[in-house]
C-alpha cells in the first residue's frame, strides 16, 4: 500500500535525452534545479498523480546473472547510500536511458530525477528515487497586449496533467532488488522503459502471488468448470474461491480444493490444469502462502458474476451471499421448447 500524501521532493535534476538512431544528442544540466514554493506542488502533482490512479503492480530490479550487474540497481544503491550524490548519479541515469534510446519510435524528451523523503509504503516510511520522462509536447496559447490589440502567441510545452513515463524506486526490500512502481502512458515502446532501461521483473510478494493464484482460478473456471458443467457452476466456483481467500489469512491448496470444489471429480482436473498452466501464472510450485487482503478486494471487483444468456437475459449472482444462488437458482431442460432454463425462487421483488 502506497501513500504519497506527505512525500517531499528534496532535490530535482533535469536533463534532456535524444534518440541515438536519429543522431540526437543529450543535454546534461550542470547543477540541480532550483526548486521554488510555486513549482514544488505542480511537480508533485505531475509526478505522483499517475501512481495514485493506477493499480499497484510492483517490480524489482533483476539480472539473469547477478543483481549487481543491473545498472539501475547500482545507481539507486549509490544514491540511497549518499543522497547528496543524486545530481551526479542523475547524469549516469540519463546517459543509461540515452544508450537504450536507439529505436526509431522512441521520442526525445526531458528526464527528471528526484530524491524523495517521507514515502509511506506497506506502513513503512522510507526514502525513494523518482525517475520521470516527458515526451509529448502539446500546443498552448499565450496572449500579449500590443497597443490596442491582444496578440495570440502559439507555443509548445509539457501537459502537466499527463506524465509519459516514470518510476518510483523505494529504499525498501533492497535484497530483492528494491520495490518499484512504474507507469508508461505511451505503449508503442513498452519494452524500452521496463525491460531495456529499468530491467525489472514482477515483485513476487504476497500481493503478487494472491493475484496470480486468483487469475489462475479464473482460467480454470473458464477452461474446465464451464465446459464440464455450466456457466452457473463457473460463477459459483469463482464465488467460493474468492470467499475462501477473503476469510482466510493463509492459503493451503488441499484445504482450498476441499472447500471450494463442489464436484470432487474436478480436483484431479485442477491439479492437471496447474501442471499445464501454472508456469503461465507464476504459481506452478505454489501450494501455500499468506493471503494479501488488498489483492482479494481488487479481484472481487474484476471477477464477473453474471450469467449471460443468448435470449438477451442476464442473471447476476451475489458474491457476498453465495448460498442464495445454490438454494434458489435451478437449471433444467424443457422438452417442449427444446431449450435450457433457469428457475429462480423468491418471496418478493426488491425495489431498485
């Protein structure tokens, strides 16, 4: 969980990076930017807004040989060990970004490197490094009085309501490669920022595993439960799965299967599906883990609990009270109409 409300920008260095494939150069500022009371709140909103609005999917620095070979990990460690080195290290970071800017699609732009204090992550107050890049320039108008005429002047600049790229590197979980958040508004060069510049993998904490296991359950419900039974049972399986995660602090796979699998014959199918698909969801060797409540809440919002029928009728199931669907919804076959039907029992209609 991230809270940037009380975060301070301690220092800010601004450089410009071009595209190597177009023989564009880079510009490295000689000293840090002089922050003023007027500019600080604007820059905080520009830098932080995207991280408040997006789902918290964390990353960590990685390298196929050893973490110490990851350049951004080394730069971050240097700054956290000596925050006064930020400006000098910001030049190295900008040069590293410049070296990755060799694809024709990559845009030139300004690079902002900041040192941040009083960042609250997972109820820990830590420092952080912010690296941001602005790429897209927008037109705006300035007006100037000239005699009896108001002149219109067309200029270009950065739209402070949209950050193009950015990452927050938290001085937290260093042994795992630091905990990192990243945003990228321009998807045409996604590999450039995450893979080539940052070189990160997903941060595999409790939140990550909980999300991935629930995604795996969704895949099983769609690919196995639905074809073997029906849409109602697909929805109900996910209903029971989410409720298991919601009421338990620790996941244990055997207990999970015994509790949520209404049809015991599907338990071997589940294990077989995990062998085939587990690696795709990064849960192939996972059988027990602490459950992250925030991930369960996010999953509950995204999992569909609606049965869509080809007669343009929808039946919405209640995830909070799953026993209602079990007791009061029945599926059958009408010989005369040669159609399936759902029979729904109720005492009275509720006001909407």
